[in-house]
C-alpha cells in the first residue's frame, strides 16, 4: 500500500485520535488557548469592525443557533463562527505559533464552538476538536513556511481554513476518508493576503477561514470528495501558494509531537514579532532613566520578517500594531503597551509621532525570528544596547495561568462585561467536565 498523501494522513489522524490519549498538560494548554481566545473576542465586542461583521452576517444567516461572544444576539453556526473569529483576531492580541506566525484559535475555535453549541456536544469534545484542528493548521503551516507567507499569503487565514475543517470534521464524527476530504475541500477555500493586513479585508479572510471550515466538513459529511493530494499535488494548494510542501513537517510524529502544544499568548496587543522590541525598549527605559528629549536616535535590528512586517508609516491603529517605530516609542516613551497604547489617540499623540521619527529599522539576518536588538544613542553621545531573544509570552517565557486570567479581566472590561468575567473564567477552566456548552454560552451572551 502506498504511503498516504498529506490529506489522507491528516484525515486518519483527526478520525483516529482518542481524548483519553491526549496528555494532561496538552488538555490544560487547550483550556489556556480557549481562555485567551474568548477574552480577546470579548475585548472587541464594541468595536465597529465587529458590529459591522455582526450586521452583515445577521442579514445572511439561517436559524439562530450559536452564540456571538459579548453580543445580545445569536446567529447561524457559520455566521457566529465568522464574527467570533474576526473579534478574537482584531486587536492582534491573540495566540501565536511562532514558527509559522499562525494565530490558531481565531480560525479554529469559533467554528468548533458554533457547531458544538448547535449540536449539544460536550466540552471535552470541543477541546479535543480544537487541539486537532490547531495541530492540522500548524503542521500545514510548517510544511509551507516560510515561502507561503513571503509570497503574500496570510497564513492564519489560509492554514486556519484547514484547521477549522479538521476540527469540525472531528465534531461531526467523520470517518478518516471523509475527514481527509474535508481537509482537501478546504484547500479550495483557503485564502487571504498579507497586503490586506492593515485593512478590514483581513477581517474577512480570518472570518472566512472559520466559516469555511464548517462548510468543508458538512460537504464531506454529505459525500463531497477532494483530490487525494489536494495539498501537495503537482497542481495542489501548496504549489499554487508557495513551495513544494514538506511532507515530513505534516506527518512525522503526528499524534505524539504536538505543534499546538507550542502555542503562545501575547502580553501586548501587537504582532508577535514586535514583542521583543517592546521588551527591549522597556528594559532600556528603566536602565537609562532619562527624559525623552535626551534620546537622539533609536535603531531596531531584527530578521527579515520583523522588517517586512514592521517598517511602515503609522497612519491608524492597525498600522500601530505592526510597527517597529510605534512599538519602540511605546517602550521608551510611555513605558507601557496595553490596548490603549495602540488605539487612535495614541497614534495621533504628537509626542509619540515625534519619537517614532527617531526610530530606524535595520536588518540583522543573524537574529532568529522573534528576537530584536535595540540600540539607543543619547544626545550626549552615549550608546546603550540590549538584545531580547525570548520575549515575555514566548514559548521560553510563557504567561502564567494567573497572567492569562488578568488579561481576560482586562479584555472583559473593554468589552463591557467585567461583572461576568470571573464566572466565565471558571466555566472555561471547567470545560472538560461540562456536559454541553449551555452554561458557558449563557455567560458569554
């Protein structure tokens, strides 16, 4: 028998996984991911982009069977998945698999929640489906990185569609063959471009990844099929969107070495590659203890991804979250980098704008992804420098459960539901024992 294709191997993995075989630490990591995800979605409940998505999807939807986090309405499963995916990803505050820069929860958790709520499934099934979907997304991402992203494909949206399809296939109880077809069908849905990241079109691609996953799984359940090599075939998705897929990155250690277990959570609402910049600047600010006018120039060095994502003019809040210059200015001038520091008033603050002009970005190909070196030149000629290889919140310096809970409370307050946050957190930690999602969704509505 020939070796299975990527879609076939992933289909077998999704259908054959058993919850009892999932290690306890990975089960806990799933809850951490969900806690972070839901909090981020609640934090944007009042944002115009979320309310617009809600309005559009309400006009398109069917039976209102799924909860939209932080809202007073329900939508059909695909509509709720779309809006919740947009909400959780909007502030760049969500989780990150650093090797691929995929944000796994935004495209994978919302469709899993929506489908499970619609069908009355238990909390353990949700956690299991999320882990499987997140694993599929990250492994396919590993297989096409870095060429896929470098060619302009937004990897959270593209690989997220595969992950969403896999998670939903699991919840629907599809066979290995059907699950493989669901993942293959997703190859015809996976899209989203880096050029659109500073614009609202990014929201559409992330939302589509979530709802398309439901669609792919439902079609596979009804007998639709896909090419056996839909991912790595000569005219398949990987070749069409990047390089030849690295099959080993998809199949080796599948089910025993978990990429989703390497998920990380952000202490700052900005692109993950800017966290080392912020940490370095906070460290230099404390070390130097000088007024802003004493700083003549700042140089931020990093790898090609940092420069590609961050060397941009800051015109709006979206730009600020992917800006080397703004990140450095916050660390050195304000000494903090919370949600407010990336909103429009901060973007338009003359002091921050003036300081951003002092910052220069420089390529250092020797620095690994996620690292940054910051050099400050003072007006009196002195120079201070620091390099951060492992930013706070990274795999090497993960946020604690208590820090994730504090972040959740912050986001719940932003979204207008601080009084429910403690009960919501408790329900998420207890999700594995929940017979269904009724209590949690009632708290989130």
